[in-house]
C-alpha cells in the first residue's frame, strides 16, 4: 500500500510537471509589454501619458532626462526633429514618439511591421496626455519606416472623430 501511494504521487508529479513548466511561458505571453519612457522631469503631459498607458494595461517605466540627453536619445532611436514630440518611449524594439494612442501601439505590437516605430509629431490637443478639455485637433499617427520615411498608420479626426 505504501508503494502504491508513492507511485501515485510520482505519476501525479510527472503529469503536473509539463503544466508547471508551461505556466511561466503562458504567463509571459499574456503579460503587457513594458514601455520604457524617456522624458523631462517638468513635462506634465508626459506624466499624464504615462498614467494613461498604465490604465491601458501597459507596464511603464519612466526615466527623467535632461533636455540635451533626451534629444540624443530621440536621435539614437530614429526620431528626427520633424517627427519629435515631448517624450520618447521604447517597447518591444520599437520607438514610440509623443502622444500615440495605446490602441495603435497594441496594433503595432500585434502586426510587428519592419519599422522604427510610431510617432504623433508635436502635441495635438485631444491626443492621449494632451486631452485638456473639449478641444480636439485632428492628427495622424505615423509609421516610421527603417529608411526614415513615414506613412499614415491611423488618423484621428478631432471633434467628430
């Protein structure tokens, strides 16, 4: 009888082992991507965007940089001055510049295009982090190709859109 109990425990352990080994992989597959945000310490809209991204399910790590250091970070990660905004993020190998909606970042991560990343140049009112009151400006989310060219990834129409 003692041998049967040990045998059952051994068999149960062997059956459970693949499940136990698979759990960490399954958990990682369902986890949100970590967004690493580079910003200045004094930018209020950057903080609002970071909070917005957390509410959208992302894990966000923010680092404050001096303005010159942030400019170098942007350049190093494929952001030219005409594509720039106030903060720059990195997620899953992509650069996210400015007030990009979480929906477009999730789409980017699902589609995995061969690109540098996404940008919302400037700071359009009504974009995430720039949503102060009812005023909304139309803006485009641009996909930045490896050669630095851009194409429209999504458009936001402003008050009606």
